[in-house]
C-alpha cells in the first residue's frame, strides 16, 4: 500500500480517536460538576426544561399528569426470544458507536424510561421515536418490589444497554406470580429518538449534566414514596 495513503489513514483514525476521547472526557466532567448540591437543588427547573424541549414526546404521554421524576432504563426483552436480525442490528450498532458514527443508531433506535407520577411508576418505550410500549406499576406492586445490583449474567447479556459511565440497578417486581425485571440507570443518556445525547450536538447547555441530575432526582423521589426501594 502507498506509504502516503497509510499515513493519511493513520492521521484520520488517530484524529478521530483523539476527538472521541476528548469529547468523552468533557462529557464526564460536565456530568460530575452537576452532582454538586447546588445543581441538584435546581432539579425541578432542569426537569421542566428537558420535558418542554428534547423530552417533550415523553411529557406528551402524561399531559394531564405532573411528572415527579424520570430516568432512563433498558428496554424490557426476553433475550432468548430475540430474532437473529435484531441481534445482528444490535451488534452493528455497537460496532458503529465505537468509531463514533452517529447516524447508524437509527437502525436500532430505542429509548425506554421509568416515570414516577405520585405513587405510580410507569414504563414507557420509544422505538424509532414512536411510543410502542407502556405499562404502569401500582403502589401494591411497588410495595413488594425490590432493587438489587446487576449480576454478572445481567452485565453480559445486556452489555449494550449497560455499557458506559452510568450505574445500573435492577428493579424486580412480582406481577401475579410472574417476575418482571427492569434494569434502570442513574442518569438519562438517550433522547426519545434512541440516539445518545451529547453536549456537542444540542442547543441546551450542559445537557448531560442536567440528565445526570434527573437520575439523582429519580432516586430521591422514589425513596420518598417507597423507602425500601432506596439505592
């Protein structure tokens, strides 16, 4: 291969790696800064801003109700029943994400959230930006629920959902003898289109920091309603 071409490839890929590394470093710093008490005290203001703008599709599902808190979660799925095409798409998304290609996330774009409203906790799933799944967990169900750390199996089978800086926990519910498990996170990292958020691609200042506060707010509000679900 032509030495000049090799050098050009090295420069391009090297530059891309450095850019991604620096962006990730900046995003971590922003999120960390927002963990300060003064920032957390502004959680209601941040939530109102986020729900009015980039998370408006989420707010639209609850137009007649006031959202107390929300955070991101992994979409509920039975991995043993996933189709081959879905698995291949997921692997493709992981591969592209590692080299910083953003547009390809639309191939398997999904975003799921837990939304706390009063005593009820709602699970809501968006696929390709469209609401496709929704159900509510009532007080009677949540009083018997528990939150645990992820097992090694969880981390392996849901590697794409749990990858990154976010801390993952698992909510376990007993629904008429059937166990439902929901992996949820200590921050919001994706918009309703299923695309990872980044401060470099949004007009909302320090979006990742505010979305980290959403995870903290969710933890606090859930604990207020259900002290046994502290995490």
